[in-house]
C-alpha cells in the first residue's frame, strides 16, 4: 500500500529557490519584520498572493456569521479531499479517546474539520482586522482580566502558557490588545510570501516573533520582561522531551520547554487560551501556576499536559487534531501512523 504524504520535502522546496530576508533584532531567531522584496512578485508566487487577497476581501467585506458559515463549508470540503489529514485526525481520536464510540468520534471529527475551515478565516481576521473591530469580539471575565492586568502592570516575567486551539491566532491578538503586547514563538517558513504576510499579521499588535528552535532568544525575551506565548503541546521530536500521559496515551512525547523556561528567576507561568462562542471569543486567563516549576521535569511536564487537557476540554472540536501529536514513541513500540510516510 502506498503511504500518504503530509508535507512537501525540503528538496522540493529548495528547487523553487525560496529565500526569506528577516529583520533580526536582539536574537538570532528573533524576527521583527520581513522586508518586501521584488522576488515576492515572481510568477511562482502569484497564486499565493491571490489566496491572501481573497482571504483579506472575505474577512473584511462579508458579515462575520456568513464568513464562519463559509468556513464550515470549507472544512467539510477539506474532510472529503484531504485523506492524509483525515487519517491523522481519525488516528488521534482513537488514541486519545478509546472510551468513545466510533459514532461519537465520527461526529467529533466532522466538527473538527468544520472548525479547521473556520480557523482559516479566523487567521485572516487576526491578521487583517483593525483593532477596534476585533476588540468588539472579546469576551472575558472581569476578575480574570484584572488579575492578568495586575501581572502586566508589575512587569512580571510572564510565560503566557497556551496550546494549539484553532483560535490561537485570534487569542494572541486579543491577549495583546486586552492585557499586554508580547512575543510569540512560531514556526518560520522558507516561503517568502507566506512568511511576509504571517509576520506582518502577527506583529499588528505584538512586538516580535521567535523561531521555536531558538531557546536562547526565548530566555532573553523572558529576561527582558516581555510576555512570551509558549505552546508545548505538539510533538517536537525526542530532543528535550519526555514521555508522559496525554489523554488516552500513556507515553506521549512532550517537550520540557515550559519547565526549563519557568526556572528563570521571577517567572510566572500564566495559562491562557481562547474559545469561540456564539457572540465572540472568550479569552480565558487563569492565575499563575503555584509551586511551578519543581526540580522534577517529568512531574512538571505532566502538570503542563494536565492544563493543556483542561484547555482542550473546553471544546474538543476547537483543538488542532490534524497534527501528529503522538508521532514519536518509545523505542520498540509500533508506529502510530503507519500509513504516513
């Protein structure tokens, strides 16, 4: 059986001659902007530009509810045509929720794809809406907001600990507008147009972005007193990771980065996430974690996963289940996604 493919290989991308220039600041992986270059106008990128122009027009010209309806329709289409992603979601749900019936998982999978479709337009909202418009969609508990603002006012070294809900782009924007601008940890891309647009969009309300592999710059950001958004809930490989429980999988490869960053003197770890509701986006901001970190990186990583589970359970369908969360496994255990290259 031919295995399914999820990504374009580095060799294939290299043939396109991709190259990205970045405005580097106080760290090697810190991006404060991507300058526009003539190379971005090459015909090979016209399709990408067209896609972003269409996205910009849809989110700015159509009513919000109609935009979300289009998102659900797009998500259903994605479910039909993206066989590899459908396989990943199905596998993740079987592993994470073995107690669910197949019918329950099928219904959840349908909602997951609908939410993924809406998330495409929500990314456009986060990148292209003006401040006044996106602030109208904010829903937040007064006590939670007051607590978060108090930390921000004191310039406490803060790690804004979150996870990959499909509303993450809007969440980062709302946190910056409602509480304090900060620095995001992101996965950079070698596609110059995508990198230009995503960096420009993400820096509308924030200060800089740090490549997820640049731990040294993350430490510098925390030391400077900038809130740093950090989501340790994806499988980043075996390096600097441990196997701990996550939903129904007892041995889930999980990065220990939250434990490591929290060891910096004076740091507070503040859980936050955003869930889409009928009338807008609820920004949840919890009190900083108590007795964290400890000397035990495994225990702390278990704790971080428990908080991530709490975030996800606020709406299971709004989590990014299309990622191979359980890809790496202990030596000797069978592959969990055998049909993927």
